[in-house]
C-alpha cells in the first residue's frame, strides 16, 4: 500500500544548482496478492519512478509505504536488503539488461547469491527449476545471452526474476521491444506464472493494447500523478478522465497484431516536470477544460463502475467525502 508518495530529483543538493524535478506527486495505490496493476501513461509521466519508489528500490521524498501491513518506508541496511528480496524487476531491453560476459546459469543464479544461503548444488537446482518455469530447458545453462533471441532473453530475465520466489515483479516495458508473436508468448507466460505462483505484477507500459490483455486494474499517470484508476474493464470501457479518453483514442485497435512500438501520439507535449503548472496538470492539452481547471488541482473522485478520476468534470458525490473527518 502506497500513500501520498512523492519523489523529487535535483535541487540544491548538487553543487551546480539544478531545477527540482517533480517526478512523482502524491501517488496512492494498493497492489493485492496475485494481482496485476498496470501503470500507464506517456514516457516521462513518472511510471518507473513510482514503481521503484513504491518497492523501495529508490528513496521517496515523502509518503508512506506499507508491505503486508508493516511500514517499510524508512527501512535501511540489512532490513532493506531483506525486504528487497520480495521484489524483482524485468526491464524493457533484453539486449542490454543481461550481462554479456555471464552465462545463463550465472545470470539466473545471481539473486540467489545475494538473497539466499543456498549452496552450489541448491542454486543449480533452483536455476534449472526457474528456467523450466520460464519455458527454457537446462541445456542452455552454459550459454551466453548473445546466443539467444529477444524472446528467449526475456525468458531468461523472467527466470532470474523468479529465482528468489518474489511476491512482486515490476515489469517495466518488459514486452515493448519484442515482436508481436514473441510478445504474446511472454504475456501468456507471465499470466501462467501468476496463476501458478500468485505473484503480483506492477506492469509498466505505454501500450494500452498490451495492458488490456494482462492487467486486472489500471492506474493512468500524467505528470507524476495518478489521474484515473479502476478495473481494466471499467477504465477501458468507460474512461472518466479526458486524458484516459485521449490515450484510448490514440491506440490503434490492432495494437496486439502489429509491431506496436509507437508512442502515444497526443496533441501537444506534457508540461515540464521541473515547472509543473497550477491547477489540473492536463489543462494545457485538455479539450474539455473549464475556468477552474487552470486554478485548482482536482482531487480523485469515485466514478460509476468503480475506481477514481481526478477531474473537475466528475461530480463530487456523497461517497467522495471521507466517512469520518480527519482521516
Ligand atoms: Fe480537463 Fe479540467 Fe478535467 Fe483537467 S480537470 S482533465 S483540464 S476537464
Ligand atoms: Mg520508464
């Protein structure tokens, strides 16, 4: 559970004063066991930073992070190392994320050195086991990443992520660099692994077509804030935020059958995160903006069908008011 998470970069800590980047602004969400939550949005919207900060892979500037009810916001040292065992990552580029000087078994065994006390034989057994879970046979053990295709490399990355039996895997654009049929194979593999192990995914993607096939819930990010959140069916079927609507319109309907590597093509550019605008962060690009939008930041409001949207056009209902004052 993440509450009011914010991350700032830069500022006066550096000798040459740099602008403060407001990368993440007051983000709150919850990820359940066995669930896939997608963070979607244009590049630079703070998706990766949110995921890394939420799972304590980088330090948040403010906010609270709870893991199974326990506050892990300020863990350090060995406690933080122990906590990180629960979280693994799969990155976008299977060509640069695997060390070319290491063999497949060394790559997959690496987190086992860091996080477990398994001996050599125990590590080897586990490596074979997770390679098989990822659909690769033990015959690949002594080979190097450059002998493999992109899809096979991503299977190796997934095997490595599975090695310590994590509760959460962050998949950061993990299928974005793959061709369509390979991408679908990897998505199916991820679904199967989730059904088997109950692992949760924080699935970061700019590709809504892919998200629709994997995620249970979607959080749409814009300029470091979650502007809409809800079940995938509700958000895709009845988007309540003008930004989500624009995103959905920018997705080719054939997204899963084409080499869909294109970024969102929306009119205008997102604002500079070192100089965030007043009011709604989307107001400069929003076709529906009204006077209040450039002045007042809309807070998240419940929408019909579940979830929330932070937009002045969504009526504030009785349900939007906190049940008890002071929280
Ligand atoms: Fe558009 Fe205003 Fe809603 Fe922001 S608050 S999305 S500017 S209508
Ligand atoms: Mg990113």
